[in-house]
């Protein structure tokens, strides 16, 4: 049985692509920017929440880390102007920039770094990647500008992961209120947040680095693609990264003010399965579910065929990505046989929970139909984003869920006991241990391939697809990320072409 898209591109094409007007300020020098977002952040502290929307507003705008990723995904220094790593891979020495101040007026010092990282790795930490910081044995400060971090064991990914959102350096004086009033060292300071409508950032007049051209940036919460496309065409939005509806992109064809730019990001859509619950604790059931879903048809329905079928938890733009054979190809008859072998009777009831995101909703509806063809009865459960983050991601209280992981090179989450899908594999654990113990690039790539193969065989989750990123933006904008190597939308380098 073929599953077809609920919305056809022809529907989108019925809208006139020429409906737009050029604002009165089009020929003037611009120092403001309006950006559309599909999801409102649940808070504005990336060290307390895993939502991609937090990073879209705050990464390299409000908060900064010792390191950063640039638009190509390359590791660059930020608050640390230089660093060195000991030969045994255990000691990291960082030299901070002098004269850096937080938005609350306090100075960035070694103690700021020490506070931030010890807090992130504390037993009661809510940092999404607290396991990274629990690798730290000690942090010492020779003076205000020199940080020495000693690890418990060699950890080859440590420097790279210090560029992630949740490795932001925070001010101890204001950390308690960062969720609603964020304080960092970045080029922009928090302006206002009108929930459900917009967030505004303003240029930091005391910024330690190059002064941004933009005076203010407004992130508008616009989850409805039609409303967002209307706002873009009317000049009310200047850009919309990761535009949420492919069907509506036809509206921008031939527009002489707007352009659609195709880019990449580490998008890994999965059907996450709760391995701690019956019947998903039986690998045959997980394999059966994988074989019940025609993932090529799913990509056709959700993304007009523009995507890559995944076999493991690695996006195609990752340097360590390996194209693997499909161990569990679409085969409903074999899926039914596997369920029978595992003792999962026809009529077994399962709940598929999904957040209010277009790809998750559309994929869930189609997956439910596929699973019903092999005798499983699926209840679809839409939930709001805060509920998904709290109950599914935070507490692991779910059967199945569709979600995309967009952190770069995050395969290590499959070795963390606290992760919501509850996968546990001694073999994977050993591979990851060897991977982190070496800095040799070729050896790390080989071990990464082995880890991908292990996940492809075990199928802890059904790896669905990766899709490219389309950004709709004003043609005069320069410096806006169109590739997204990490969840973020840094705007300090964005300018308007006269």
C-alpha cells in the first residue's frame, strides 16, 4: 500500500509567487533584523534545556563558550584565545581573553569557567549533556586568565564539545534567572520576551569583540507556515531559517527580493522506542517495526523525496558518516513474522507521542498507518512542546515518539543511561570507550564506523531520514548561516548589502 503526502506541492503552487511588496526602507541602510522561528524556546538557558529553539536565539548571540563552531562546522576559539592539550590527553590549558565582561557587569575569569563546568557536571545538574562535564577531575586557576582542566581519563571529543550550546560560560551572579533573563558575554544583550509572539536582542555596547552591525534582532514565533510565508512576502520577516513547509516554498519562486537557500544541518529524524518497556525490550519487535515502515515513501511524503534514508544515528554531512546496508528493509510480511516470533500478538496497543512540529506530525500519522498493517494498534498522541520535553525527553514516559536530533556528532548519547530511549549495549560502550581514548583521526573514524554498524544492527530506534535545510531570506543579507552545523543562528556577523 502506498502512502501519499497529505498536502501536495500543487496546493502551494496555487499561491501567487509574485505577491510581495518592497518596504519603504529597502534602499536605506538597515541595522535591524527580523527572523522567523517555528518553535518558541521553553526557556533561554541552554545549560538547563535541550530544545533546539534555545540555541537558535542564544548561541553566540547572548552566550559564548571557550570554543565555537563556525558556519562550516570548524572548531574555532572564542572566549579562549589559545589552548594546549597534554600529550597524555588529560590536561587542557586555556588562556582567556582579557577585559571580557558579562552583561551584568561582572568580569569573565577562570573562576567563571570553573563555576560553569562544575555546575554542569554536578550530581543534580540538569545540563542536557552533563556526562561531558563529569569527565572533569579538577579545574584550577593559576590566575584570572588561565584555566587548567584535568580529565579523569582521555576524552577525545572534549574540545569539540566545549563548542556546544550547553558549554556556555555563565556569570555566577545571575545564573539563577537565565531561563527568563539570560546573561552572557555575547555581542547581544537580552531585550524583551513577549511569550507566544517574539524575543528581541539588542546590541551589546560593551562587547569585548568586534561590534555587530545590527542594532537589534527580533525572533518572531511563527509556527504556522502559511502565516510565516505571508510575513516573508510582506516584508515583515527578513529571514526564516529551516522553513517548515516544503510545499509553500513555491510561493517564493521568481521573487526578486527573497531567495531560498539550500543548506545542511545534522538533522537525524528517528522513531524513538522506549527500550525499557515491553515489547520494545525485545530486539525482534524493534526490527519488526523498522521493517514495517517504508522509509523511502516516508521521505517522499514528508519531504517530496528530498532526503536520505538513515541506518544509524549519523547525518550525511558528518565527516564520520558511513553509508550502511539496510539491515531491515521494508518487508511487512517478515515484520509480522518477527512479531509472532517475539510473542507480540495482533492487536497490541501502542501510543505514538509527537511534538507540534510538521515533520513529526506528518511522519507519525504515516508510521501509525504502516504499523497497523502489521497488526499493531497505534494511538496518536499530540502534545505541546513543553510537555514533550518534560514527559518524553525528561522522564522517558512514552512508548514511541518521532523527533529529530540536531546536535552535531552526538552518537555518544547511546551510551548514557539517562537518555530517554534507555538503550544499553556493552559492545557499544566498549567501542565508545576506545573512541574517546584516542586522538588519532583514522582510528576514531574506524571506531565511529563500528559504532554506527552496532546501532544499525541493534535498531534501538528506527532511524528514519535526514533532510536538507531551506532558509528563506532577503537577498541583501550577508553572513546569515544557511548551513547549520549546530543549533544556532549567530547574527553578530550579519550585514545588509546596500
